[in-house]
């Protein structure tokens, strides 16, 4: 039981840190783009709204996966938060695809990669821990 509580605390701590980092980077990027002069090289990256078919497809897929995660939330423990972290990375990328123009969009891709690596690391570590626990229980019996 104590292990489950530790996993829950670790999950929520990492999720909160990832979400906080996403909010801080989005806020600082939008602030910087809004108040920077659009002259010369600086004009390559700017705020702007773009919505097309690819944005709609990505949004529908993200909403579908978010709904599936919400439905299976308790069944997926301890893998629910790592999957949610990966979904946050996708939403982060969608934000930069939709509201920025230029090279600043690479920040969205970078944030997605970081979120994916954190989520994948948690999934792999929990899988290994579950495998070792099963092996211990088999050896005891």
C-alpha cells in the first residue's frame, strides 16, 4: 500500500512540475513575442492564429485520447499520469502550432519531446518495478 502512495505522490509531483514548466514557458514566450519589435530577424517569429485541417485533426485525436484516459483513469494506475504527461506535451505542441508563426514553433516540439521522454521514463520504470514485484511473488510461492 505504501508503494502505491509513493507512486501516486511521485506521479502528481512530476505532473505538476511539467504543467508548471509548460505554463511558465508559454507565458514567457507569448510575452516576449508580444513585446519584441518585429523588425528584421525578430519578425521571423511572431504571434499569429493559424487553424487548418491538420489542427482540427490533431485536436480531435487529442480529445479522443483524453476521453479514453478519463474513462480508464483508475484502471490505468500507475500509468495514468505518465500518459497524461505525454498528452500535455501534445497539447503544448498544438498550442505552438496554432498561436505562433516561425521558428518559435520549435519550442513546442522541444516541449513535446521533453514531456514524451518524462512520460516514457515513468512508464518504463513502473513496468520494470511491476515485473520485479511479480517475479518476487512467483519466487516466494
